[in-house]
C-alpha cells in the first residue's frame, strides 16, 4: 500500500515536474468601449503566454519585461468577457488562469425632450441595444439620479421634476454596466417661462390702448421678451407685437390702430429662448368718443350752418345728427377734408333749436354731444315806437336782451321782459344802433338783429329876434335844445332857412312889420314839434336907409379917387426918372410910399381860402391870418393815408409870362416838414431860399427842416443828406441830396440861407441882399429845367415877398431899363396875402433899385458867365473877397 502511495506520489511529482505555473493575478489597467488592457507579472523570461476568450487565442511570445501589458481590442462595448491565460514553455502548458472583465458601455445618442412644462422636462431615449442590464444616470444642477426603467419597453421616459420655470438646464446622461460608466452624453434644454401676473390697461381711447405689466422674475435673473397677440374677432388671425424689455421692471406698451367701440382679446406671451409661455389672456374695449364742439358758422332767420371737426381727423367715424323733433340725419365720415358741415334749413325765425350729434362706428353709438342755437330775427319787421327820449317795442320773440348804442354815449343794455323792449331817458335826436341778443350763457351771446333808430329831436327854446339890416331884416336867435339837432328849419314869412348855427339873419323884410317865425329841429328825417315867435322889424330902418345912401355916395367917391390915384402909379417907371420918383415918394416922411403901400392893402382880400380854413388843415398854418389862396395854392399829391393836399404855399409869378416861377411858402412847422419836402420833390424844385433864421430873439420862426449835421434824416419817404455847407457872414450855402426811398431816385437841392435879415424889418444895407440875390439868380439860370424856386421865411410873405420882388424887379430893370414895383407887388398879392408885409420892406425895394444904379460896382450877374451850377459856390467866394476889398 505504501508502495502504491509512493507511486501515486511519484506520479504526482512526475506529473508536477512536467506542469507549468500559472500567473497569480491579472489586472485590467485600461478600459474603453472596444479595448481592455491587461497586466500580469512575467514568471520567467523564457516563458510565453496564451490568452483565450470568446473563441479567440492571443499568443504573447516570451515577453522580456518583468510585467506584461497586453491590450485586447475589437471588443464590444458594455460586454463582460471571460478570459483564460495559459503559461507556455516548450511542449508544456499550464492549467490556465481564469478571469473576467467588462468593456465601457456606450453613451445614449438621441435624447428627446418630449414634453416641456414650467417646472418639468420629460426626456426620452432608446435603451442601448435594448439591453435591460444597463442602468442610466442623469446628472444636472449638481444632483445625480438613477433613472428608473421598465424592462417591458425599449425606450426610457423620464420626467425631470422640480425645475425652475423659464430656465436653461444642462444635463449629462450616463450609461452604467457593472459599475462601469460611459463617458456621458451632454445636452441642455429650457423650461417653459411663466406668464405675467396681470396686465393693466392704464389708458385707452378710441383707437389705442396703453398696457402695462410687471416683468416675470426668476431666481436666475433671466430676462424675457414678450409677444402680445390681439384680435377683435375670434374669426380673425392675431395681430402681434413683440416687446423687448430693458432694465425696467415695468413694461409699457401702446397698441394703436384699433377700431373704436370694439372688444379686443389679447394674449400676452412670455418668451425665453424661443419658448413661449402659455399666455396670459385678457379683454378690453376701445372707447367711442363724442365730437367735442359743434360750431354754428352762419345763422339766418331760417337756416343754421353747422360744422364740426372729424373726430381724431379719422374717417372711420360716421355721425348722426338728431334734432329735437326726432329727425335724424346720418353723415358718413369718409368724405374729403377734416371738417363736416351741414346747413339746416326751413327753420322758424327767432326759435331755439336743440340738437344731439352722435358718433357712430360699426353700429356702436356714442353718448352724444348736445348743442342748441337760435335762428336770427328781422329787426325791420318789429314795430318800434320811437319818441324823443324812448324806444319801445312789443311782441319781440327770440331774444333775451336788447342793447342801444350811439356814438357819444355808453351802450345801454336791458333784458327783454315778457317780449317787450323799453328804453327810457335816451338822448333826444340821437341815432341809436339797437341790437337784439340771445344770451345762452355768459360767454355765448348771439346777435339776433340790429337796427338804426333815430330819436325825434327836442324843439329849440328861447326863439326870439333882434333888429337887423336897418329894419329890412331880422336877426333870429334861439337856444339849441338838449340833444342832437342837425339842422333847424326856420320859416319866416314863407321863406325857409336851414340853419345849423343858433342864429339866422333874414334880409329883404319890410321895416316895422310883424312876422311869424317858426322853428323846427331836425335830426336826420326826424323832426321836433314846431315852436313859433312873433317878431317885429326895426321901425327906425327908414332913417338908417338914408344914412346908408349918403355913406355909399362917399364910398364911391373915395373909391374913384383911390382908383385914380392907383392908376397914376401903375406901370413901370423908367430908370432915368426913377431917382426923381424916389425923391417925390420920400417927401413928407415917405408920404407917397405910405399912400401907395396902403392902397395895396386891399388887394386880394376877397380871394377865397376855403381849403386853408378846413378843420383838418388849421394846424398846418403857422399864422391864422396868413392862409394860402385857393386859386394859387400848391397842391400836394394825395397819398394813401388820406392826408389832404394842403400846404401853406402859393405859386408866384416871375418876370415875363411864366406864372409858376417861385413858390412862396411859410417856414415849415414840426408837423409840416414832411409835406414841405414832399412839395420840393413833387414840384422838382432845385433851390430853396430861406430868408429867416430858425430862431430869432428867442422865438422859433421856422422849424429846422434839414439834418443838423452830415447824418442823413428821413422826412416821409425822402432821405435828405447835407453834402456841403459853406458859411459866409450874411448867408450860408448848403447842398442837399434828396433820395426818394420809393423810387431810389436821387436829386440835388441847393439851400440859400440868408441869415442877416430881421423879421418885419429890412437888412442894414442893400448890398448883401443884392449879392445874395445874384447867387440865387446864377443858380436859377444854370438849371433851366428845374421846377419853381421855393422861397420861405417865417410866415412866407414879408421877407419872402421882398426877395422874390427884388429878383423880378432887377431882371425887369436889366431888360427894360424900367421897374414897376407897385405893379408887381399888386400882382404878388393876388397870389398870396401880405406879400411884402411892411412899408419899410416896400421902401427897401425902392432903395435897392436906387443903389444898383448909383453903386454900379455891385456886380450884376451876366448870363452864360457860369454855365456850370457848381460854380455858384465859387462865385460866392469871389463875392466875399470882393466884400473885404470894398
Ligand atoms: C476587472 O478588473 C479589475 C481590476 O483588475 C477588478 O478590480 C474587477 O473586479 C474586475 N471586474 C470583474 C467583473 O471581474
Ligand atoms: C488607456 O487606453 C487609452 C486608449 O487606448 C489610452 O489613450 C490611455 O492612455 C490608456 N491609459 C493607460 C493608463 O494606459
Ligand atoms: C464571440 O465570437 C463570436 C464568433 O467569433 C462573435 O460572433 C461574437 O460577437 C463574439 N462575442 C463577443 C461578446 O465578442
Ligand atoms: C505596462 O504599463 C504600465 C502602466 O501603463 C507601465 O508603467 C509599464 O512600463 C508597462 N510595461 C511595459 C513592459 O510596457
Ligand atoms: C516535444 O514533442 C515533440 C513531438 O511530440 C517531440 O518531437 C520533441 O522531441 C519533444 N521535445 C521535448 C523536449 O520533449
Ligand atoms: C430642447 O429639446 C427640443 C426637443 O428635443 C429640441 O428641439 C431643442 O433643440 C432643445 N433645446 C435645446 C436648447 O437644446
Ligand atoms: C439647483 O439645486 C439647488 C439645490 O438643490 C436648488 O436650490 C436650485 O434651485 C437648483 N437650480 C435649478 C436651476 O434648478
Ligand atoms: C414613453 O412615452 C411614449 C410617448 O412619449 C409612450 O408611447 C411610451 O409608452 C412611454 N414608455 C413608458 C415606459 O412609459
Ligand atoms: C529563476 C528561474 O527559475 N529561472 C529558470 C528559468 O528556466 C530555465 C530553463 O528551464 C531554468 O534553467 C532557470 O533556472
């Protein structure tokens, strides 16, 4: 038995002597879906290894390193493999080392989000290889969840709970097989955002709404956009508006272009990453406004013209006008323009009508605008009762108030009580504009009609007569009554007089006779009751008549005498007899001069000067006794301002036949400077001769009518500039340029200003004035086409007359060797009163003639000596030098 045991033992030893060792451990040092890397200790450098798995055998020949690394490839993912590793040396093989291990499972590829809610996302994917041995893990927001799976179906559904609304989540899904995890599949998705909590319609009108809501908030501070869908009818498709939010917590949005009086449905969506919320639903109505104001543009007795502005200038509105009678008139809003107008006709005069204007859109009707108005009246058809102090009328319909106004009194205003008008204590004879009014409110007062009514005037009082016309007439006198009287009609013995004053002198009556005098006042065509008085003419008239006869005889004799004496002197006096004439006239303290001059005093007195006396012209005269005669006055052009054509200036004849060689004018007043320049311009005058100073002995004689210095001054439309000024001892010569601003025409005017002549008097000697006249004459001769030469002093008669006479007489002397002084002064006085105003000026004229003859050294201007008018100033200098040498 021992022997057998030994044999068995030997056999075992022998067998073991022939067997090889197995590796004692294999480690998986790397693992992928398709490979496993194994590692084991090398037993002997001379050994090889054989690895057997799934019918495959890998041979690792005599590895030289201490540890063997071997990668098994081409494996399937997520699979458990069983391996047997054999040790091989020559013909010997070990019994084999068994182990198993798993490859990395695959990732899930298509993960669908099959349902999405505010707080949940439902995911779905297919099981890998439909293998129920795999597990799945979902990792998000730092949590890791093993997904429960059902073996029965090939796909996995999983709803991720407890999420935040409107948030983007990142997920990783892992596959697990026997504790080996796949690399993980990443995806992200968003939850549905929340709706707004509420929407406020903060403002709405007919066509727009103003909406407002608080933004949707969340823990992640995500910002959302909004889309507002709206429609007025469920059959319509939605209109929408996308609203992008900024930093504010309140969103304000206006939806416009809406239709009035319409219910709109709105859905407000919150938008996040193209995912929109469920939508917040609400409804609201647009309004339907009324027309605010209907204007009554024109009223007559039967018609009212109304108009209103189209509401919001929008043609969508229609209108209905409803009259209080129930009559309805429709208007369409789709007409041209922004205004609708309509004339309501066939109305009754003076009647109040009420209306309501409704706005209509799609058969919706506004609450309506009420208005009322009243047709006008015909004042002429009212039966007015007018006395000298009252105006009354009855049965006045269609007015609430009446006013009466005349030019001198304040407007009176009375209510119309019980259809009656009653004004008392009015102004007799006055013309009243009576107006009827309908007052709806304090600010809405409508004029119904107007009528002018004249009250009867009062009768005159204290009608009585005074003697007149030596008994052949009556001086009828009365007191004007209270009130307006245009004219008093006087009836004296059948003779009718219309008198606007308080007195009428009646002639042609018989002496010492009684007359019945009747006076009736008139205002327009209204008259007062007549008043009468009995008057007797002067019984002493017969005696007076005799006296008048003798007086007439004396006057006729005196007249013949005067006429005869005047005839004696009229006619030029030859120069060789002039000194003798002068001596004769000077005898007895100038008695001849006095008589001749006195005779001239009557010349021209009868000539009319009506224009000068008109009230509007009174202020244009410097002196009330120096007025321009109508026949010879200078007419100004009448400009648009309706100014009169009057200026205190007359044309003067000169030497020869020309009748308008000079203009004798008064020195301008402050108010007539512009007229003066207008005259100079319109008459084309090129010379102004001024024979006064502006101020003499503290009195203003003439307004300074030219600029003080070289700064231009505007007189009316004429701009006057002083271009030169040359002062000599007794005169100053100036040159003006006159620029007409209307036509831009420019002219030159010379100003000859004699400064050494006292008013009413004469210059100390004759020489200077004769020299001055020489300068003037030069200028006139050098500009033959010029208009009349303007000559003025203060009144424009004394010194002015003397200067014009001197110029004319010296020319006559030169041509005819004779002078007619009285003759020419008489001629001047038929053109302007008081020309050569004093006897001393008249004598001075004679003195000048004597002096030019006796004192031949005074140079007389010779014709054509200076062709150029500019030379006159040079001539003036020459004269001055001459003065000094003499
Ligand atoms: C796979 O190999 C590793 C390392 O060698 C080991 O820890 C694990 O248990 C093995 N897995 C299986 C299923 O035997
Ligand atoms: C495991 O295998 C992968 C792929 O072959 C390789 O990239 C990686 O380096 C290996 N890791 C180790 C520890 O050998
Ligand atoms: C095992 O081998 C067979 C045939 O060689 C092959 O079809 C099969 O896929 C293999 N199995 C694995 C798990 O590798
Ligand atoms: C085997 O693999 C391990 C770890 O990857 C490495 O440190 C070692 O050097 C490898 N040995 C050989 C012989 O390649
Ligand atoms: C191994 O076996 C082969 C054939 O079976 C034989 O020829 C050979 O000699 C053997 N080698 C050893 C060392 O036994
Ligand atoms: C969320 O899921 C849906 C459905 O699977 C997909 O169409 C969409 O692109 C995903 N969104 C994101 C942000 O990945
Ligand atoms: C992530 O998880 C934390 C803690 O569980 C939670 O407070 C937070 O709301 C979560 N965030 C999201 C986006 O779900
Ligand atoms: C998963 O959801 C789909 C529809 O999304 C459904 O047909 C299927 O039965 C669900 N599967 C499970 C296991 O609930
Ligand atoms: C260390 C060790 O056992 N080495 C052995 C490896 O195999 C050869 C031949 O079979 C032996 O000779 C060595 O002793």
